[in-house]
C-alpha cells in the first residue's frame, strides 16, 4: 500500500524534527480484518468506509502508523497482548470494556440470526428458543461471545468458525440450523458463494448486542496516543468529514 508507506515516512520525519517523544517509540499498527462491504481489497488496496475513516483519523492524529490485514481471531489476540495495536472493527461490549482503550464508534451495524427459508420446522422468537438448534458464529466475534454468555455451549449447540463463508456453507448444506452474523456481511458471503439470498431469511434480531464498530487500542498503548486518536475522531465528526464519508458509502 504505497499511500500508507508515504504517510508513515512523513509522520516519522515529523517526529524526528520535533526531537521524538514517548508516543513515537513504535508506529501504531492498525490491525484490520476483511469484512466486505465495510472493508475489502480491490486492485491491491484496502477500500471501504472503515479503512477510509480510520486512515483519516490516523493522518489527523499525526503519529506514524502502518496498516496490516489479519484474520479476526489473530487481531483480537494482538489487541489483548501487544502494544500500539489499533483495532477499527471491534464491538464495545461489557466484557471487553476493561480489555481495551476505546477511541470511539465509527459505524453502526445490525446483527441477526439467519436460517434457510425452507426450514419451516425452525422457529426462533427468542434467544432461549435458539438454544434448541445448532447455531454457528465467527470465532471471537461479539455475537458469538454474547451467545456463550446466554448459555450456548461451544461443541454442543454452538460452533465457531474462522471464516464467515464457512457459516453460509454449513447453513446451506443443513449442517447448521442457524447462523448469527451481521446483515451485510451475511449477504456478501451468500453472493460470494454464488447462492441465492432469497433462500435465506432473518429470524431474530440481536438488539442486546451493541451495534457499532469502534476504534480501540490495546491496553499496553500509551494514553497520549489514545488521546490523540480520540481528539482526531471527534474533530472529523465536528467538521462534518465523518458524515461525508458515511454518505459516500451509502449510510
């Protein structure tokens, strides 16, 4: 990503010119996962509403950074253990509150439980009702963690997968009864597999799970870095840049 490298070099020059600081001992690593249509790769570059907002905030914060793409489970582990890790695609849940340093919300999402439309034997009008079926979710995703909190058991009535497309494949083949996923993510996975979206339907909305993607730093990150990013995010919201980017991507 040539643009990212240029930003990194310019930021480092700025730090060196100012004599350096405690915040510049290592670049911020923006660890991002591919979740089309919010984050996707095209012509060798990252695109989508989340990368665009994140890069605007990082540029405004004025600190050196690099952008790296990883699977979600690895990103979550990095956020828990490493220093100067910025995650731009994380749900803010009670169990995560003290595990990260939060910058702010960047995008609203909607989580649903899905089934095959032809499965008229499946009826889900509550979380409790869903426990009678085999359900799948993404590994370390907030929706999967929420199901575990509600009494679902991994290896019994809940299976976690590392890739979203696997969820759709398992659901379509009948090896899963239900899938929990973000609405547009699910739609993208279905289309990528060449399946007909009309063969699936939403059966229950998880309104109990916080519906925003957030920017959040690993706990080992210096508070000065976190505050610079908070200030930058607040400023682009006040200036109208944030809303302009959301409108550009259809929100």
